[in-house]
């Protein structure tokens, strides 16, 4: 199955264009599906007990917040 067919399937199942899905944060997607399906959605992080710990320890962040954080790190690093 080609990647474009997978994207088309995702669009058909979600009712959203793939470009919009890519630009939405996890919180926005959850809110969309809660409204669409009328049920509460739970997002769970599964990670090994031994390792680096919970990468979501501060909660979920939006794409914009992530991009701003990465930009700040690169700026401090001189990139």
C-alpha cells in the first residue's frame, strides 16, 4: 500500500484533510474527536519503566510551543 493511500484512508476516517491533521496539535485533535464522536478521549504515553523517564512529564504541548522551544534551543546554541 502506498503512503498516499494511507493518507487518503486517514482523511476518510477522520473527515479532515491530511494537511490540517499535520498542523494540528495533539490537544486540538483530541478536542476535535471528542466533539465528533461525543466521547471523551484519553491520550496515554507508554514508556519503559527503566529508561529516560516520562517524556510528557510536563503534559502535552502544541506544535507552536514545541517549535518555539526548539528555536530557543538553536538560538542559544548559535544555530
